[in-house]
C-alpha cells in the first residue's frame, strides 16, 4: 500500500534547495548495490571462473594480463550492456506507467518494443547493417511507432486507457510486419534476427552499449531532475498540473520521446527484452511504499533485475546458456498474470 511521501530538504550554500524522499533514496541505493554485486558475480562466472575479489582487483587495474583480457575485454562489455539495458527499461517503464496512470503501461504492451524490432529487422534483413545501423534502425522504428500511437490516440488520449488500447493494436500490426520480414530473410540473417528477437546479451561489446550509454547520460538527468516534478504533477490530472504551472503538452511530449528513445536503444543493444519495463517500476513502488513515478528506484531496480536474470540464464542449465529474454519472459509473464488478477479484484479493469 502506498502512502504520502515524506520529503527531506537539503539546502546548498548558494541558496538552492533539493527535496528527496529518504526511503526512495535508500531503495535506489540498495537496488544499485545489488545490481553491481550481481555484475561482479557475472564477470566472475564462466568457463574461466574468478572470485569476486579477483574481479574487483582486475577492474582496479591490478590483475594479471590474462585476467585483464577476460574481465575487461570479454565479460565487462556484456555486463555493462545488461546494466544499461535494465536501467533504461526501468526508467522508460516508470515514465509510461506514470503517464498512462496504469500499471499495465509498458513499452512491451504499448507497441514501442515491437516498433523498435521492426526497425532493427529492416536493417538486418533488408540492409544487412552492423551495430550502428541496428541502433539507428531501432531508434527510428521506436520513434515512428511513438508518433503513430500519439497521432491515433490524439492529444486528449495521450494518457490513460485509450493510449494502451491503441498501443496494443499497433503492437499486433507490427508483430505481423516483423513476421513477414523474417520470411524474406536469408537463413543466416533470419537466425541472427530470431536470436535478437528473444533478447540476448551474448557476444555484446562496447559498440552495442555505446549509443544506449550516451542516451542514459543525456536523458537520465533530463528526466530525473528536469521532468520529475512535472511527472508527479501530471499524475494528479491535467487540470491540477496546469494549475500548478506545468506546461502539460510540452512535458508529456518530452517524456514520451525520452521513454521511446530509451526503449528503442535498449532493444538495439540486447533485443526486445520482455517485461523488465513492466515489472521494475511496480517492484520499486512496493519497496518505497510511496505513490508517484519513483523514477530513480525503478531505474536501479531495472538494472538489478536484468543482470539477475542474466545470471539465472547462464546457470539454470549447466553447459547451455539461455537468452536473457527467455528468463525475463517466464518471470515477467507470471507477474503479468498476477497483476491482471489483482487489478481485476480491485475493480480497475
């Protein structure tokens, strides 16, 4: 159960004041710590196991040349990609759920992940592009889907049930388009595309995570600091937000564009990993016990969930690694069923 948030205020010598919720900050810090610890465990696992102490020592530049090669060149890019993808999906999911005022608001359900997948498949199947082309295709596909959903829903429907229903319809259409693109691919490209569609961190390097890391560095502070207050005000309704001086349309467009771009670049880096964007904000809200978007806790929760799922994917079946999207799909699908049952019992759907 959520309750009214308690704020703490810090005033700087320059006269600025910063408000934050202590419990939310603690939850975010614990989730971030869990994500980093899981990342260290992931780096140390594999055919050449390493203890957490050896991993930390190697990351600090004190390991042997062999350890440095394994950690910094082979395993670290995969873990960083997982952390970045999870953080981006957690933040994007929190934005969507806050804007539509519905726990079912997620890029998986609203069609944005499918739009990014369409852009990537077009690049893989029709162009045969590399990492840069895949990233640009995902961004273009996701943004085009966002424009389409926003245009069909209309300004008055850019929040609430109408946006969800339009997104579900667009997602169904794009799923058919993606299936058709797969039928037009060569066997090699089709195998590559199918692996990407399941959501996988296998073989990821710095070129895969670089566009997403740049987007997080730019859009993260913009959303967390610049738009956090506006998002909280919008949750109270457009009339209340307008009365408090929030530029409603501009704030909503900025946040939608940021969430769509984060979702698209996350899909470009690791494929359309399912249900992280749906689950992370809800778990963060339950831990913070406060209403509101909980942007920072959701971001850290998303990173922790994805690296934990990747750890499970690598160790669930010895000798055989599962794509991380399979694990998140199994766990997230069960969570979605539970959420639908809960929402029905409360009369929300």
